[in-house]
């Protein structure tokens, strides 16, 4: 099989985020809350087009989300709607965005 040409490949952005909470949270809880917020804001079709993927990078209540470059603003908007995780008051803030995963890990994590 031939590889996909670069012009036909999906362009991704990696959003580093921080969960502001007094306690440490588990990654699985945060992933469910982020996916639920994105689903309620963008809907099933919007989430499929955006290609939202909460990556397994998790350290000190910080993580990374992969998304299509055209849907970055929608992802920012949907993260605002996460208020509670397992009954704990939380706020998710965006630390930074990059087009390269390695750079996102080095700079923001």
C-alpha cells in the first residue's frame, strides 16, 4: 500500500490542559467528563469530524487532547462546560496548543 500524501492527511493540533482541583483526579474520570462535554456541545457528528481523542498523557492533573485543526475553537468552548467530576468542583483550563506532540510534551507538561 502507498502511504497517504501529506496534503491529504488530517492536520492535528495537540491541546495541553490543566484540571484545577484541590485533589488529584484519576485519568479515567477526567477522560469521561471531557468526552461527555464535547459530545453534548458538538454532538455525535461534530465529534466525529473533529476527531477528538483524549490521550493517555496524564501527570499532575495535566493532560493532552488531540483534535483536528479546524475544530480547535469548538474544543475550547466545550471544555468550559466541565464543572464537576465525581462530585468535585473543577475547572479545566487550556495551557497551550501545538502541532507536534513532542513539542507539546516538552513545553507544557
